[in-house]
């Protein structure tokens, strides 16, 4: 019998189990399972993961509340509706969690007792707007009576008087003041017309002095001198002139004409000496012009004649220069 275990010189009898070394059946089964897990590691891990997932799902399902149809509930041991927290979906819940909200106010309103003798009883009748409008229309067409006029006067008597003036107080001028006022506006119109037409007179002189050989700039100076002369001629033609201003008006008009004529001589000077002499003559006439102008302004002030900013005579009003 033992010879059949010998193949190619190997004796299998050497590894054949003996009765005293035979393992028990339970040990063979455990070793077989362990060998299977070692032989299939990925399948074993997948089986363990599935088991954990099933256990977690079972745990969550036991903790979830039964949600009533058509409403949302929150997860947890107590079924609390999301839209109606007062609703409880299960039995055995805490009664404090499912108690209905208080529907009545915690206080009671006690209306005040009506005053003795005064009571209002509703009649149930609706307000007649048509009759009310007809009454208003009839009242507007009626002529106010003397009693109504007295009532209006009495109402207006409560308004303080003297705070609002409905008319502008115009200071009354004397005859001489009015004559000087009219003359001042007419003379001022000539002066303002010249100033508005030659606002750049200082620039005209400055530009010509920078280039005395420029014919265009020379012509501009001659035109300015002509305008000054025309202004003085206009002042001489004013009629009538009040007696208090005849001499002053003549002196001022002649000064305008004189400075105009002297200014025209300045561009005609060829040599430097002639130029300086012409400038000196012009400056002398300009000083005289300023004195005559101030004398006429003082005359208006002496007679109490004043001009507003809109009057042409405001040309004779000195405006303070702010620093």
C-alpha cells in the first residue's frame, strides 16, 4: 500500500497525516474562511462597506418621524411641522410642544363710560352728498350780509398789522431834486453808453504801447479818442440843464472832449521826446477831467439826489471797493 504514494522517488508517506495530528473539524472551517478572505480582499472590503451603509440607513429610518401628507417635517425625535410648528404628527409627544398658540389677548379692553347727559344714538341714515353739495352751491351764490362782513373784519383783526407793506414807499422829491434826478439820468446814459462800448480801453492803450508801429493798434487808439470826444459833445447838447449843474455839466463835457483830442495826439508822435510830451499833456487833461467829474457827483449828494442801480444816473454813484 505504501508503494503507491511513491512517485519519482518521493515518498508521500512522509507527509501523510497521522491519526494523532488530524485537526478537528471546527478548526478546518475557520482556517478555510480566513483563507477565503485572504484570497478575495476587495470583495471582503465591499461587503463590509455595504453592511455599514445598511446599518446607517436603518438607524436613520428609526429616528425619522412619520411626515403627514402635504406638509414638511424636521428630522429628529419629535415630529415638528416646518410650516406649522404647533402640529404634532405622532402620539406620545410632549404636550408642551404641541400646545396650540394663544388666540386671545392677555388683557381685556374696557371702553370708557360715556359722560352723563351726552349720548350718541346712530340713526342708520347714510350721508347725503348731493344735498351737501347743493347747500354749498347755494351758499356761494348768496350775497354776504352785513353780519358776514363784520365777521370777516373781526377775523382779520387778529392778524398783526405793520409787518407787511403792500405798497412801496417812494420818497417824494422836491422840484430841484427832480430836475437834478432827470438831468443825472440823461447825462449818465451818455457815460454808460461809452463805457459799455469800450470796456477794453485800458487794453487798447496797453497793446499799442507794446507795439507802437502796428497800424491796427494805432487805429484802435484813435477810435477810442474819437469816442471820448463824442461823449463830451453829447453832454453839451443836453437840454434843459438845472441851474445848479450848468457850469459843472459844461466843464465835464469840455473835459471829455479835451482828453479825447489829447489822446489822438499820442499815436501821432514820432520821436520819443514827442511821445513823452504828448503823454504829459494827456495826463494833465485826465486829472482835470477827474476833478470835474467828482464835483458833479458832490453836487448830487449835496441836494440829496440818489440813484438806484438800475438808473443811468448810477454812473455818478461811487461804489466802494472791497479789499
